[in-house]
C-alpha cells in the first residue's frame, strides 16, 4: 500500500477502512501491510493486521516488500494498493504462486500505463476500483475480462453524522454568522483538477447576492502557496480562508456549521468528502464528469453539475447559500461500513476460490 495507518488523504483512509473490513472477515487470519508512506505509531491497528515501518526510498521499499513476503511465507494472496506497484506485486506473486488483487482509484488508472505495468495488471485475478467511471477507463486499455473488475466504493465513517452547528468553533475562526462554502481536499499541484480555482473565479458574482459568503478551504500541500497567491491577485483574501490540514473533529464541526460543500472536480476517482459532508446533512455540489457521480449516487446524494460551466456553478451555489435545505443523511446509508465490510468479505471468498 502507498499508505494506510499514519497516512493522510482519501487513499490512506480507504486503505484503513479496507484493513478494518479484512480484519472482520472470518476468511482472513492475518494481514501484513508494507506501506511506502506514513507510520502506524499512534493509530490503533485492527486485530489480525500488522503494519511495517514505511520505506519512502524505492529500493528500500522493494527490498522490504520482498523480505516481508519471505518472512510471512506461506501466505494466500497479495493485495496491491496502487497500479504503479503492480510489477513488484506481480513478481512476488509469481514467485509465491498466489493470486493478485489490485486496487485502483482514479487518474492513475485512466490512461494506458507502461507495458510492464499493464502486463502485471492484466495478470491480476481480481481488480477492484472505487467507481464505475474508473472501471470504464481501466477496461478501455486493459485486456482483461470485465467480470474480473469489481466496483468497491469508499465507505463513510459513523462519526460523520448530523449535529448542531459549532458556534464557538466558528467564532474562533472568525466565521460567526458567515455563509460558508466549504472544500476539503489535498492542495497538491497534481490535483489542480479539484476545482478550487473555479470557485475563485465566480466568488465575485456570488458576493453580489451574498456579501456574507466565505470560501473555506481545508487541506494542505505543495499547491497551497500558489492558490493563496491566486486569491491575493483576485483581491479575495478577505473572503477566502485557508485552514490547512485539520483533525477529523474540526472537519466534522465545519461540515455541521457550513452552508454548502462544493468541489467542482473534473478527475475525481470517487470523492469520500462528498459522503462525509452529506452524512452530516450538509448539501453537496460536485461534477458530473468523473467518479463524483458514484459518490453522489447519480444525484440522489448531492447536486451534479458541469464543473466547467461557470453559470451553473454560480447559480447552484447562490441557491444553496440562500436556502435552508439539508442533505438527506439517510441516503448515504448505502455506503455504510457494514455494507463495505460485507462486500470485502465476498471478494476475499471469491479470491480464495
């Protein structure tokens, strides 16, 4: 896995949820995790799960993966959490003569990879992906039977539930009595597609209708400085607030206290934050061009728009800021952990056959 316990971001959370689900399967006796990033220190690991120390350097990671496989022998299967790790996973799997399970998420699997990665992926006994969109993209380049590719969407943790607005917390942030548009995501130069800049472009129009609107961004990364400079150039520094990385507790308070969640992404693999926000009752707005459609249940959980249509984005946000509607938190029930764990158990049994 790229990262799991001790990691950050949507993929790390997905991996943690997967490991919890595997630990609950009666078909699983032990899981050994070899992460590239993060650390298990401070995180309570599920029973049956043992996570080794991270190895950021490529050569060290390869050596540690091979060593872990040798020390864990005999084992029954290899799970590979990223397409680009497949050559290594396939080498170990072929040596051990055990089946391979590949997990794909988003843009990494949307384009035809190098031949060696493609060859390794096509020899997986099972491929899971978080959305129908990514499955379609993968099948466009992979010479593999469609039935070997299964959609295993993200799950949402029970802590994200409806509750009262946290007035004291909002006062501390200087957001008391403000109408907050919220986005939670990494601020990576590789994730420009998430669409913060699209909201920057239409904020002046939104402020004409809602002078008390504020755009709050949670997350950090190498693109934060560039985004802040963009905001300053547009003269929006007084209405855009960068909060950096925040704890789950803080994010929950923001979900419950904001007016609308918006992430007009064009290349989202899924978008766990859509589920988290909607599960608290916060109305959500996402794009209609990518895996966001799965997270939004084709419009049942949130509003889907063309993310590059400025008029549509403006109209939808203005309407959300004017209204008092809440998202139907019950509609997120299909993504409950119990359903996710049941699906994982079925896949484990399928792999063992």
